[in-house]
């Protein structure tokens, strides 16, 4: 853009750099804080005392299967507390939770909120998993590291479970993993400022705000790419007057996103498969997390033509694999043919040897039978008075030995 959005010609969309937006302190000009800039009251422990079942409740969902509307906050609180009470904090990770426990949790959610089928099971359980993981983080940070016991604040926790949790969070493996995660989190220089429920609790507010945007956010609502627009809206902070503005250090990023969105809307830039405005400006998405959308929404539902990109890459891989598979099968066929030919040759030689041995054996048997017949004839042809000496009348024993 050729106009500087931080100049003094009109209301700026950027928050002043000297504005304290993190602790609710007095503005630098000494004026009294407004209601929006006062320090918020500390959030108390959420329980289910007032969350009774209402058979008339019907939840409302968006296109991603996320609960929205009037019951969104109440639903999120109920699912979070129910998950904490049903899933043990000693489980190493959400994907290690027993399938029976997950099934019971889903049945409890369906029954309490009158959900008729399993159409929204996956996004709802993602909300439950995120709440459970955040609960474990809070227990570690606010209780374990500070030597406090949460069993009084959370009646569904017991001493045995808490001690096991403390042991699990004190191992060398966990401490090393925690330190690595802390360093990675420090690399995020543009964190979203959306509250505990993230993007899904702000969609309705942004839709209403778009109808009558303030001067500080008017340019942001002109962005056509929804994900890029939500990404910037999520990073606004309140100034001393309680007005939401983009921090000044993000001015260059805002300019790039607005310019790229303008090029896309005017047809000057056509996104490639798997790309949109945000990826073109910030680079590829990191595995397991998609920027500018709720944590329950993945790449498939967010980035246009992402499946087409993956399909093309898989096609090349499939071709390579098919060629390797065909080469392997041809090699195996050749080995099978060679082995069959070798075995056939061995069988032929074996049969020839066996036939030769059979012939020799038949000849020996025939000769023996002839000699035996001669003996029988010789013994019966002479009378006792006329028999000659046995040495002169018997066939030679060498005749037998020759065939044995």
C-alpha cells in the first residue's frame, strides 16, 4: 500500500508503542482508566453447580463442526470440567487415554447436551482434549511449581492422584521436554490474544463488528481472505482508551497481508495449490497447527486446494513407488523362473540316476534268479548214488558275488 496507515491524517489502526496493555495499569498520560482498561478480576475455579441438563437445548454449529451461538461458553465450560473429572491427570497424553474412557466421556456429552448422532464427535472431543491439556498445564504451573495443593479447589482430585502427578512432572524427561517447549513458545513473537476459547468464541463478535467497524479496524475488515483477516483481528490489543488496535511492531506484516490480499482480489496473484494469502506472507504452516483458525480446524478445512497439492506430491511418490514395485516383482519373477528351471534340472538328473539304478538292480535280480534256478536244477537232476563232489558240481560263489 502507498499510504502510511500510522500517519496522523486520521485514526490509526495501530496501538501506540508506549501503551501498557498487559497489566491494566494507568495510561502514560495520567488519566483515569476506563472500565475496559481496569485490571480484570481473577478467574475462579469452574465447577458444574449451575450446569443442569436442559432437554430443550439444541446446540448450533458452524461449518467446521464447532459449537457456536448462545450456548458456546456454557458448553465449553461443561465439557472442560466433565473431562477433568472423567480423565485422570496422570495420563501421559490425550491420545493415550483409554478408548473406554473416551467412549464414556462422549456418551456423557451427548446425553447432557441432547446430541443425537456422532457427526460432531471429533471436533467436540478436540475441545475436550484441549481443555484437559490446559488444565494439566495450569496444575503444573500454578500448583506444583508453587508447592500448592489443588485438591481443595478441585473436589474431583484426590491426594493419591496429585502425588502421582507431581512425580510425573518432576522427572528429568519431562523437565527437558518442558524446557524445550518453553523455548519454542518464546519464538512466537506474534501471539494471538483471544482468551481461553480461542478463535471459535470470537467469530460471532467479529461478524457483528464487521457490520459497523471502528476506525481503528476498518482496514482489517476490508481484507477478503478470511483466514488472513482473522489472523490480524486476533492480534489486536486495547490501548489506553480501551480501543482495539494492531500493535505498531506488526505494521510491516499488516501492510504485506493487505497488499497480497489486494493482488489476489484483483487477479494479479493467483494462489498455487495449497497456498493462500497468509502462507504467501508468513510461509508454510507448521505441523499440527494452522494459523488463523481454531485448534479444532485443520489444513484440509482451511487452506484452499491443499488436497490438490498433496495429491500431486503423492502422485509423484506413487509413480516412483510403482516403478520400484514393478522392478521388484520382475526381479522376483526372474528368480522364481531360475529356481524352477534349476529344480527341474535337478529332478531330471535324479530321475535319470534312479532309472539307471533300477535297471542295474533288475539285472542283478534276474541273474540271481537264474543262478538260483540252476542250483535247484542241479540238486534235483542226480540220484544219490550218482552225485558228484559238491566242489565240482556247485556253481561258483563268485557268480553270486558279482551281482550282490
